[in-house]
């Protein structure tokens, strides 16, 4: 079986998250409220101080109405 390999880059996540938050018209606080997450967690992600677990990544992609690919590429 052959297929394409998709390269994901976690180092792109903070900048892509910032862009997605802005594109949706949210603030970090707004995303945190909509996703039922602590503001501090979202702030750390945006600053690249920590990264989300897979379940949180799926959650924020759903809230922002984008794909996980858009956050990691």
C-alpha cells in the first residue's frame, strides 16, 4: 500500500493558532471560553510555551472551524 506522508510541524502551531483565532474574530479569552479551557492554557499555546494534547487539538480545531492540518502545517 502506498500513500502520501503528511509532515506536521508542531513548531508552526503557535503562529497558526494566532492566525486562526484572529480569522475567527476571537480573542485568546474568547477561544478559552468557547472551548471551556483555562485562559492560561490557551496563552501558553499561543506563546509556544506548551502544546495541546490530541484531544485539545481536536477541540480547538472544532471551535475554530478549521482542520488540524491548518494548525500544524
